[in-house]
C-alpha cells in the first residue's frame, strides 16, 4: 500500500450529548509503526478507534487511510482499504465455530490486489503464535477468555489488513498470556503490519511500543517515545500516577 | 403387510399439521428468529403472496408453480422497499418495530379490501386425492409436505454453507464486529428482511389453494407462526422451527383426531405454554445445551 501515513485523523471531533469523546484529534500513524494509545478511562480511546473504522461517524474533521479520504465511507469499505479493528470486549461470534469465525472476513480476499502473501503469512504467525487451529470446529463460546481474545485478533488478520487497531488485547489475561500476546504482536509488526493498540497495561506498553500517544478528555495530550511519556509529570498526574 | 388406514391417516394428518405450522412460520423464522423483529405484518405478507399467486394463476393464466415463484419474488421486492424505507429505522427498537409493522398490517389489509373487495375467487386445489379405507389423502398436501422438507434443507444450506449465510449469522449476532470484519451489514439486513418477506409470500401462495382468498386471511397464520418460532427458539432458528412444528403437530394431531379440531388446537396452545415454561429459550436452545454438555462430557 502507498501513502505517507497508513492512517490519519485531521481535526476529528465527536460528542455524545454533553460528553466530549474526541476533540480536534490529529493523529498520524506511519506504515509499519507499532503505536500505543494510553489514557484514563473515558479519555476517548475506544471512540477514536470506532471513528477511524467508521463504526461511529465523526461530526467534523477528516479521516484518511493511505491518503484516501474515508470520512464518509461505510465501515466495510474502509476495512477493504486494509484496516482492521478488534474491540475492547471480546466479540468473536460465540455461536460459530473457530473455523467459521475465521472465514467471515475471507470474502474480502479478492479485493486486495497485492499483499496476499504477506497477509497470509501474518495470519499464519498469529494462528501459530496463539495456538489456534483454523480448521477447529469447536464453538467459540467454549474457548477460554484469552483464546477468545486471540481468536478476535486472528479474525481481523484473516481479512489480510495492513493496519490493525487493537483495543485492550491483554485485558483479563495472565502475565504469561500477556507475554505471548506481546510476542505475537511484535512478530506481526516485524512482518510489516502497522499496529495501533489501546492498552492500560504499562508493562505491555513498555515492551512493545515505539511511540505512545496519550489521550485525555478526547484530546491528544502528548505524543512521544515510552521514556518521554512515562517521565512526563503531567501524564503521571492524569494517568500513570492514578493507575500505577 | 397392510397398513391400518387409521394409522396412515394419523401419519398423514401429522405431516399436514407440521407442514402447515412450518409454512406459516417460514418468513417469520428469518424476520423474528434471526433479525429479532416482531413483524406483525407477517400475515399480510402471506396474504400478499396468496393474492399475487391467485391473480397470476387465475387472471394471467400462469401455471400454478410459476405463480408461486412470482409471488416469492414480488413479496421479496416489496420487502426490500419496506426495509429500505421503514424497517431499518427500527433495528434494536423492538417496540417501535412492533408498532410500525402492526400499522403496516392494517394498511395492507384495508388497502387490499379497498382495491380487491372482500374476497377473491380461490385457486382450485391442484392434483387429486387418494382413498384408503374410509380416509382420503390430498395429493396437494403431500406435495406441500415434500416442499416443506425441501425448504428446510434449502434454508439450512443457505445459512450454513454460503457466504451470505455466514455473514447474516455474524451480523445478527453482533453487527458491530461484523462491520469491523468488513461485512456490509446494511446490505445483509436488507437481503435478510427481503428473504423473510419473500418466504412469507411463498408460503401464502402455497397455502392459497387451501384457504379463502380474502384481505384478512393472513390473520389465521399469525398465531401459529409466532407460536412455532417462539417455541423453536433463537439458538438455531431453522432446527428450532422444525422441532417445534414436529412436536406441536405430534400433540395436536392425535387429540384433534380423537376429540375434534377445536380441542386439537387447544392442546397445541397448552403444549406451547408448557414447552415455553420448561424451555424458556425454546427447543433449539435446549438441544444446543444438551449437545454442549455431551461434548464437554466426551472431552473430560
């Protein structure tokens, strides 16, 4: 895929009643980057993901995927431009088998003119790393929590995106499971996948992120590398000081 | 070996009752069972199918099977327009959908009355009948039983093995996640509602030769349709509706034959009440739970 940025938000705003979910947000994610977004609860992290994917519509501002303006585009068309999203709560289809869950995004395969091999390789990395069998007929509802999370990530990768937005991938996981998730995401990134992660677990953030964006009250509060962000007194005050 | 005519009649009545319940519920299986829309215009969609088939056959001279196909596509097209203009505004708002479809049922019933009058000459029942002992068996009802079985297989195949089926099941379970996986959910909703409407029209057309063709004929199908779908449950709407049709028919048929049609219907209603009390999520959820338990036991 071409373009200076894999994903870009320009002055994006969204309110829910009187609550500011996103206010004049400007975000640029370069191809191949692994970016973490942190912020206290209610900072607008999940809303920003929903806006980028079109699940929510921005009230103002523009969103670009590989320099295509997708602001008015329906979610499925944005996904076809190469962006995938997993949600904060696990949303694999519990009544469908693992195999069928992984098959849902597959009809989009034909849309990708290039990158099939890279996408397929990334999916293989995820499935092997997470210990998931793509021919497994077990109902997803019977999987333990961490495997459901991993299945949700693998489902998105089955659509062969080049950029994924992952919302709290390690929520509710043990340290071992978190470390395994970290390892797989790093491998995927090493294979060219652009990854944007919302995460509260600073151990995870420190071990994966090159660049961190701090959101607060719907605004971008700070951007920098992990050391800069964790050393910033204001960030500590609004977020890290409370949480850790 | 010679079959007892009474036993044969019992089997035949069981088959016709089950086929009637399944056909009455056919469109609702999709619209209520999958989409969770309480469609009170279901009977009127069936009525439209019956009218289209009657006009196509009696007035345009089309062969009856072709008239049935025309009914399916006509009512499906009407369903598409309905979904695009009205129904899509009420997804996730069950009470709103209930009121709007009820209003729609009144408009369709009264509109048909104004345009076509209080009744229309019926379609002659195709085929003849067989006699065995003191009982006679309609060839057409035997065909309807066969069509019902074919429709079960067709629907199962559609939702189990096609791209649309997988996307529809995903969309109905979690539309946001389906969107995030690139599924065009608006299109899936429109297609699914159109299919449900078309199937209601198809059922109306198939049952037209067995009914009086009148603007309010749909009302006779609404109660059996809702009972069949609710008793069947939403865990697996197709197997649920089949299980429910078979079980309710197995209760209604012997009681109806022994004590008359009225008490047969009463038995069906009582049975539905008891089943819903014992299995609040329907037959399909209970079957699913039993299968899960068996699988878990076999693993451990």
